[in-house]
C-alpha cells in the first residue's frame, strides 16, 4: 500500500523512463512501455490504477485523451497537405474512410465484436501515427516518393482516425440511450454540429486573442491548456464525449491560423503529449485484465492477420487506383502501417465508455489494440528494409548534408555541395538569414530543427550527415547530441568551439556534441571573416597521375581540406582528430584563399587541383 503521490511518481518514471530508454537504445518506445506497464501492474503489482485513483481514473484518462486529440488536430496543416501531392489526398479522403470500413468489417466478422464496438475500433485502426512511422522510414532509407506519402499519411490520419472513432462512439451512445433510431439520428446531428461549431469558434477566438496581443506571451500556454479542457467539458453536458470532437476541431483551426507564437504552442503540445501518452499507456497496460487477455484466441490472431494482409491493402489499392504511383510503391505503402501509443490510448478510453453503455464485448478492445500494435510494430520494423529492397524502393540517392545555421559561410558551402550534386538543406530559425540561400535556390527549412514539426516536415532519411554551424557553440553541441543516435556519432559535426580551434577550459567538455570540422577546428567567426576576405570552396579530382600527396604539395597556402567525396557518394570529413586520405577517383572539397587559388591556376595546376566552385 502506498500513497497516491508515489503512484503518480511511478507512472511518470515508468512512462517517461521507457521513452528515454527507447531513444537511447533506438527501439520502439511502445514496446518498452508495454512491457514496463505490464510488469508494474499485473505482474509485480507496483501500481493498481483502478484501486489507487478510484472514480477519478475515468475523468483523468478522458482529459488526457482530449489533450492528445487536440495535439493531433494541431498537427494537421492544410497547407502542408496541399503540398503533399495527390497520392496523400487520396489516402486521406478515400483511403481513410475505406480503412474505417474494412477495419470495421474485420473487427465484426473476424474478431467477433458487435457492430457498434467494431465501428469504433475500425476508426481507431485508421491511426498509424508519426511517432512509429518516422523511425521506420529512417531505418529503411526508402525512396523519396513512398517515404513522403507514408509520412504525410501518418501525420494526417492521426487526427482523422480519431474523428472516425468519436463519430462511431457518438452514434452508438446516442442509439443506446434513446432506443429510437430516428430520434437518435436527430439528437446526434444536433450534438455533432454544436460540438463542431464550438470547436471552430473556440479555435478562431483563441487565434484572435493571441494574434491581437490580448494575451501576454507568458500566459499563452496556460490559457491554451485551460481553454482545451473547458472546450472538452462544455459539450459533454449535452452529448456524452462530444467534447473529443470539439477539441480535435479546435486544434485543427489553431494549427491553420498562422499564429506568430505557433512555435511556442507546438513546444507545449510536444511536451504535454509525451507526458500524457506515456502516462495513459502505462495506466492501460497496468490495468490489463489477465482473464480478458486470456480470452484472446485464434480469432484475435486471425483479426491481426486480416487487418495487416487484407483490410489495409484493400483500402490502399482502391484509394490509389489511377494515381501516378508505381505498382511497387503501392505494394510498399499497403504493407507499412504500424500502429502506436495513440491507438492504444484511445482504445482503452472508448473500451471503458462502451462497457458503461452495457456493451460487454468492448472489454476486448484494449487487449486487441495491444496485440495489433505489438504485431505491426515488430513485424513492420523487421521487414520494412527487406521489403523495400525487394521492391527496389531503397533510396539510391547519395546521402545528403543537413546544415543547421544560415550564414555567409554555410551559403557558400551549400552552393559548393549543390554543384557537386550532393543533396543539401540549410535550416535556421531566422527567415532573414535564410534569404540569401533562398535567392540562390538552396533548399531551406525555416523553424526550430529540434521540434517535432521539423521531424514531420523534413525527410530526414535523405540526409546522412549533419553540420551544426550556428554561432552558438552550446546550441551546436545540443543539435549534435540530439541527432547523434539517429545519424550515428561519426556523422554529426559542428564548428570549432574557439577562434583558434584549441580547447577552452571554461567551455563545454569535448565529450558533449559532435566532431569539430577542419583539422584546425576553426570556429564560426573565423570562417565568416575568411568568407569576407574572399576565401572560396575548391574541388580537386584525384587520379593515378595526381595523388593525395600531390594535392597536399600543390594546394594553395592556407587551404584547408573539408571533405573527401568517394565514388560511391559517401563523405569523409576532416576533423580535429584527423583528415581523410583520398584515393584515385575521389573528389576533395577544400576551403582556400581565392587569390592563392588563382595563382595555382596560373601555374597550370588548375585542371588538376584548384577548381573554384
């Protein structure tokens, strides 16, 4: 027996700790949270949410799910959807409803669920979720087009599937309470319209308050938090759980309002969603009834198989008929559909609500959701790379370079990389600093590179290397530390932390951050000064007649080697710990004084060595 405070602490430590451990081990967080929740609940009885929280458990989970759905709506950006291409629109407007129908049919005829429960579960199964899809895409290094389609489908269907589930529940709940289908339909339509209008005007009202400066910056997140809870609670007084529809629409409206403080709001939803999803998932895992789990027989296994092998492929193929996608791309998209923690969280919530309405078979929703999540995450995770390779959809594009920090030096570096046909993207939080790069047609990303929005927007699997090149050494180190597990520690770089490339005893320890570029470890301000003095990037093609030693002897005075570009497209960077040794056929990219480069050209070495970019 322990206090409620200890229960809260255990749930927090188990949930967030599992997510952190999954990040460190590069494993799906959902698997670790499931194991941890079951161990903490049914196995070792460390927590018993139903006993510890009592009647407060239901309302707590309801508010958490409302905030999770609001976050899903906030992520649905119509401009991004319009830019995503026709295939994604087909998957949203045709594929999602077809997925709802096929999932409902499978849940009823194969899993044996009643029609109302099956309809709710069918809507939930539409949700794939970016938190599980993104890691798979990066792991498989898919070709750009199918990767983009899968990424956008996951982002959009996160909220669309939740809407389907809410609508199905409202139909079931209203019909159950009124007992008259005609009266239920009228009551339901009025309730849904009222909830929808409330969500729309609540979103527009908040946007107007924020845009007009009527809410100070430090109060925007608290006002948003309270407004979401109020918008969830109000319509529930007239139509049970219609507040879920309200907060989802409210999130969609706010997400498409072009608010100047939207980045701050996104950070709020990222943090709160990690906490809530972790907590709800652990609570649901800890409350799993062993007797219900034991009832999962061959029908549950058959249901999982039908969802993966029939329901999903049928919905995808029908919705993509006549699209520009190739057959192998459709096959891959039809196969990849891992479900995540949001699907389980929503399933557990609706299972409780439907059970309260007298639908006893709803108790199987949570175990079925756990089963399909575990199966899809594990099976898709282990097969995505093999299937993509078999279908010829592994990206053949050479790995690109993601540069964080717009400056004169990074603009010249990006131009040099473009000239060498190496994919490059420059990210910065300043629209003004990105202007010169936009003018030279260099791909850019405006926003915080560490945000969840950047993860959803940027196709990170196109890049094999990252260079943190801002003037803030601590921020550069943070970027490299954050992306290190994903890119590999040997592929994250930052500019030198001191002017002369030496160690600063008062600075960050060398064990934190990325590898320092250039053998000299030059820092941001020195490189910017050299650009103003006329330094340029040059490339050298090595051959059997002109070796790496010849390059070292002939290169311009003061020139520094930046990278060795191998014939297979891979890059080896020069760092303070050593420089690459090029081989015949490789191209060396150097940074050198322009005057010295011209002198080398005049001496007749231009064709061999100093070709200015």
